[in-house]
């Protein structure tokens, strides 16, 4: 039975990824920062782990708890958008967005990637098309864009380090998705996004290491 790790699984795209992997018969390890969400994940059949991605102690505990796991798929999904205005960003805005979207990846990916490499598996970060500098039609959400561009850079370095050891590492745009972050007017449902992400991941081979992909597998320019 293959194993998937979903980081940031309390709601939205992450929660739906858990639901679909479980429905497909996978063993699912799922993280949430709050104990009620962990209980709900456990009740759904996943193995829950409490994790606040902004806490170094919490990440260290996850690494300890997962020691020895072979991860066929690992998806770093947790993220925040930050302020919806494009005015002067406060230090608190910057710290919150960069901590959750970038520093967490810098700390988590070195913990997880060896477990993925050992399984010759797939490691994905949920980035955003908004990170793309080659396909940018708007300048809204500058802080979020900068954080996801930095996340992409962390992913590429992870692919360089762990690709040769067996982990296929990719950054995904999940689509514009109807979640708390995407809002009700977004293009696709969490079900469609998660199904696309899963199908694309399943079809990837090692040649995809270091790619930036739409949820349907289409390449996105950096
Ligand atoms: P939601 O806002 O619905 O969910 C965000 C998830 O991230 C929640 O599970 C949340 O947990 C978790 N999270 C945030 N901060 C932390 C933290 N410090 N520790 C642990 N978990 C945390 O967003 P989506 O499902 O829409 O987004 C998922 C990913 O997809 C994000 O990375 C987002 O940037 C990206 N994305 C989304 C798009 C969209 O249209 N929806 C478009 C492009 C990218 P909690 O419930 O505890 O807050």
C-alpha cells in the first residue's frame, strides 16, 4: 500500500487530497496545526500529526515521528496569502507570509526529501502561477508572489540535492480553486484540483525533477 504525506490538511486543497488518497486505498499521513483538525483527520482514516509549519520545534517533532517512513508521495500544501491590499507591507505581514510559505519549506523539505528519495517517490510543493515571472499578467498580491517565487527556488534546490538520490521534486500551481483562499468565484473545485494534482504526480518520471507545472501537467514558465 503506497504512503502519502500531506502537510496542511485541515481544509481546502490539502483536506481534499487526503480524502482522495484515502478513497484510493493509500496509507495517508496528514498534518494539521490544531488538535480538532487532527482528530477529524484521524476519524477519516488518516494518520494525523500535529504540525505548525512556522514552529521549528514542531518540524523537529514531525521529523522524529516520521523517522523510518518511506514516502511515495509528499505534498507541502500549507500556505497563506497575507494582506489582500498592495499597499505598504508591515514587518508582521512580511514575517507571516515568508515564514509560512518559505522558511517552513527550507526547514521541512530537508526532513521529508530523504524519506521520499528512499521510496523513489514524488515530492511536490503547492506554489502558485502567481509566482511566475515569465507569465505574469498582473501585479496584485506582490508579497504572496514573492513568497511563492522564493518557494519555487527552494524546490529547485531540493530537486538538485535529492533528485539524484531518487526524489522527483516539482512545484505545482493547483489551479484557481474554490477554497477559503481562492474564494467562491474561483475556476475549479478542490475535487478537480486534487484529482488533477494526483493524476499528474502519478504520471511523472524522474525527468520531471525540478519542473513547475499546472495541476493538469502543463509546464508553467518560471
Ligand atoms: P486554504 O486557505 O483553504 O488552506 C490553507 C491551508 O494551509 C490550511 O490547511 C491551513 O491550516 C494551512 N496552514 C496555513 N498556515 C499554517 C501553519 N502555520 N501551519 C500549518 N498549516 C498551516 O488554502 P487552499 O487550500 O486554497 O491553498 C492550499 C495551497 O494552495 C496554499 O499553499 C496556497 O497558497 C496554494 N494556492 C491556492 C490557490 C487557490 O486558488 N485556492 C491558487 C494558487 C495556490 P489552518 O486550517 O490551521 O489554517
